[in-house]
C-alpha cells in the first residue's frame, strides 16, 4: 500500500543483482536510446496479446464501487486480488469493518474479476482473545471466498508493547493466525519492512524522500530503538522456518528490492516463499538486461506480477483507470517486447521474454500461489 515513488537515478546506484555491483542500463538499450519510447494505453494490436495471457494482478487496493473499474478489467481480461490492511494513519483504512464491507462490495460487483485478501487488526494484539477474534474475521472472509491474508509493515515498524519494544512478525501472538491460514490452505501475504532509505539519513535525492517526509510515522531513521530492516526480515524468516507448509508471498519483492542476490538466496532457501513485483518495477527495470533475463528464467515459478494499484473512495475512477491501464501497458511492454520504455528519462529495452515465462509471470504463478483466485466460475 502507499506506492513509494522511486528515483531511477538513485536506483542506478543502489539496485543490483549483488551487493557489489550497481545496475546499469543495458547496452542494447543504450544503443537504441534515440528510439522513441512507447508509452500510453494498450494499442489495438497490443491489447489482444496482453489479454491472451489471462493476466492476473495479485496486489491491488480497490475500495470504491466503480463501473469504470469493472469495465476496464473485462476489456483487458484482467483479474485482480483486492488486499485489505489496517493503517491507523489513513482515514480510509482505520476501520477494518468498513474496509472489508467496501472490498466485498467491489468483489461481488466485479463479475468474478476480483478476489479478496483478508487481514486482521494488529493493534489489538494485547487483547486476551486477539488470535481467536482475528481468526473469526479471517475465517468469515474465507467462507465467502477470500484466498489470502495480509500482514502489514506496521508490525515491525510501528506497533510497540508496553515497554516500548517493537512487535515483530515472529511474535508468538501471531502464530495461531499463521497456523489458521495454513490449515485453510490459504496464502499469507507479507509486507514487512520497506526500502533501505527508510533507515538512512535524510537525503533529498533519495528514492523515497517524498514518501518518508510525508509519512514520518514510518521513517525509521528518526526512531530511537527502532529495529533494523535486517532484523525485521530475520523475524519474517523465523515465520518461514516455523511454518514450512505455509505459502508466503513477499510483497514488493519481499522488501529485498535493492539486492537481487539476497532475494535469490531466500528463494533458494525457502520453497514456500515467492515474491510479487508490486510497486518495485523500477528496481526490476534498472537491472542489467542479460542478468535480469537470467534471473527471471531461473526463478520463473516464484515471481508474480502485481502493481499496488489503488482505487480509494473519493478518487476519480475514470482518470484512475487511465493510470492503471498505462501502468499495465508499460509493464507488459517491458516484459513482452523489445520496445524501448522510458522511466524518469532513462530509456530501457524490453526483455522480450518467451511466452511460457510470460504466462507464468502473469497467470500461472498467481493461480499456483493463490489457489482459488479465479473463483469457481473461471
């Protein structure tokens, strides 16, 4: 949630396939830098190719009942996963009951194009019946067809116990919830931690400067005693170790967007772990082209297409759907074609991935990691 705008100039220096090598624009892209980049919505020639993938976006937040949304999904033959979460700093996301109601309205009006991801309120963790009550809400959503549950970054980055210690995702209070998700053969989505700059000194040129200045409650650098990013990810890994049969999808490249070597190590170590690409495409796009193609080929069963697109109450649905389609079109061009796409002044050549890998990225992996995401009618 809350897409972090990435500065690609900085990403050139921080995102890499390993810790010692910064990414560079591909030589092929540089050689064709004078080529006019392709942008905007799908052309009449492109749309059938995209739609033929039976694409699925496994990370959206749509809480407005908007005919424009449903029309766009049908036109693109696109299915999505609508993810709920509790954010005490967002007026639209403070009230979980209202948010669930809004999400279910969108799901039910989508003609089967949208599936539901449930959540729980971690701020209630001190209540004696916390896990039981959380599971009751989750199981109610499961009974209506929800396919996943999300734990959000306020666990590890905001919520504290009575002694001022941050609550981490491996806290025993959450374990009954994880066991319940596994028992129902559902998937846990984890957005734990954030990009590295959230822990670094203020830097107006940093990728996430605007984000953490607008959301100081999540700017960890200014918080004495705050856990490091590494500590939060270690706590997440403890959950993986303790629940080897629990499917876990790490949102936003598992918060390992700046170190593809680290990401590869985790994918190698944990067969029950996959990652989505939501809101981290700039980190992907600025990898060296050949290395990125090799990485995607190796982990083609563990990478899931996603955007973090939002449609909140009060948004203009028509202009928002234009933004959604532009994003879908530009992402698809990068993965599926040799076209030149432009991001913040950088011209980058598309990967032209083989069709079987595209199908996994856009469809098969979503179906595998989120059983039931297409519902009984698809």
